[in-house]
C-alpha cells in the first residue's frame, strides 16, 4: 500500500507519539487527525521476562494501522523497557555525579522517557542534563533569585520554574530557550503545575494567590484570590477541569479552571497545609498539614460538597506525602526521619519505615508501586519495601543534606539532589 493510499485508509491519521504506563502496563497512542490531537489505548498483553517481544510487536502493529513499519522500531524499544521495568530487581550504584551548581540543589525532575533530568538551585539557575552521559546540556540562567520549584509537562518538552524573584518562566527542554516569563505575583512562587494536556499552568505564591496561565501564549487566564495565606501546593485533576490548592490558611480549595470559580473550600486542618495531591484514579485527595495530621477526601463523594473520610493523627510534623502509581496506597514522610504507608480505601496502616537519622525531605514511589524512595537531611537516600517497611538499600554519596529525589519512568534509574550543589545519577 502506498503512503497516499495508507493515509486515505487511516482517515488522514498520523501517529505523533507513544505514551507509556508501566504500572499498570499500557500504551496510549497520541495521533493527529484533521489537525486535531486525539488519543486511543493500545490493548497490551501482559509483558514479563518470557514475552517474545518481536512477536508481540508484530501482533500489535497488525491490530492498529497507526503503527506503521517505521514506528514498529519505537514500539519494540518501548516493550523492551516495560519488560525491564517488570523484571529488574537489581540494586543501584553511583553512575554519575554531576556538578555545576554554585549553591544547594532545590529540586530534581526527569522527563517521562528518562533521557533528560532537570535540577534547580538557590544559585538562581536550572540545568538540564543528559541522563545517559551526565553531560550538561543547558544552563537556564534568567531568574534573578533562587529557583524554588519546578514542573515538567507530560511530554517533557516544557519546563516551568518558580522563583524568589516573583516570576515563573516556561522553557523548552529541547532548546534551553525561555518561552515565556510570567509576571504578576507579588511574592515568592512556591509551587507550579501543568495540566494533563499542557495547555494551562498553575502557579501558587506567598502572596496568597494562585494564577492560571495559557501555556501557549503566556497570558494570564485567572487570578484565584480566595486563600488568606500562602498557596504552597497545586494539582490538577486528569481532565484538567479542576484545580486543587493547599494553603497556609489551613484550607484546601477546588476551582473550576474554565471560569476560575471556587467550587469547594475544604476545612478542618488546625495547622498550615503543606501539600495536596490527587490520586491517579481521581477518587481521593490527600492533604498534609502542620497540625501533624493527614486528611483523606472523597473527591467524587458529592457535587455539593467534598467529604473528609478520614483524619490520621501522625504524631510528628509531616514533611511530604505521596500516592503510589495506582492510588491504592499513600505514604507520609515525617520530620523525625520515619515514614508510614497506608491503604487508601481503608486507611489501614501497612508499614512503618525507620532508619533515617534526620528529617525526610522528599519521598516517591517507584513506577511499580512496591518500593519507596526517601531523601533525607542525614545525607542519604534510602530504598524501602513499601509493604514490609524493610530497608532495601542505603544510597550514600552526597556530602550534605539530600533535598530531592526521583525515579525515571521505568524505575531503573534514580536522581538525587543535595545541599552540596551536586546531583547523583544512580543506576
């Protein structure tokens, strides 16, 4: 079949990219039809170490005409990565220590395909690194003060950076160029987040407001002024229709993105809210506050109100909270260096992680959801069995407090950032 005939057969569809989910296993096809972006799920069989990847690639390409012969190579590589993620149980060692910042590293992040990592610093810069080589690709140096927070969009081609200089900047990770400088906040920007389609960016600030921005144009869409304290955490739901904010005024708010209207105000905490998250399935909000409690909210309990279904008295100051990739468990990190894992549905305690000698600064589940990674002020990163609480590995190498950590999307690579100004790539 000629390319022209094939295009007519497909209704002028063109495959743009594969989007991979490792847990649960799945591949989404993003394609263009009549200049409109669309998505569809590819029915994927269970991938394990016995899977014949060549046959599976051939079978899948026969099932969907979007997968042209030239894209079969990409599909084969993705299936191989899923297979590695499913079977890899090896321990991590220092692959590269990357240095270049002149002050502490505040955040680290990795692109979804794992080829680039980003580090932000109190030295007013962000750096983009090649994960495979450890080489510095770009230095983003247009902020006037420390960079406090960063966020990558879903595809990893755009980066948002929030700073003490009261601005947020949007960058291309492919060129290192600044696309927009978003001005309007009157104080430090504390948190940033893209919606799922990368069309809207949210910024929270110490000026007690949250702003919504058009990512393509850089124009402000709405200013959300309902909080009476600093807005320190923002997250979108998967539809992109709703934004959830957490504030030091001890409350959460749920907004309609299109109108900027506040739909719900969630109260009950007796201390500053430090983080809010929405589970991947969109059912639950978890909030952590300085009153040493964690609250779980039923996001779909009612159109009239959102119900708090559980309050957990943690017993120590909470420093971080995170869901596993399926939303079946959530974990709470504590200032005393410990962490606790709970079942989301029942709020039953699953395990307690003890071993760090100082405060946990950040925590994240691996893509498979069975391990937890914690960064600590005791200069170490630790890997834990989430179900048993057993320490699987202690990663030592930083000379100062570890401020941040993350996995790549497969789970076979870790990046950590430190007060010593360095990042370590662990493989």
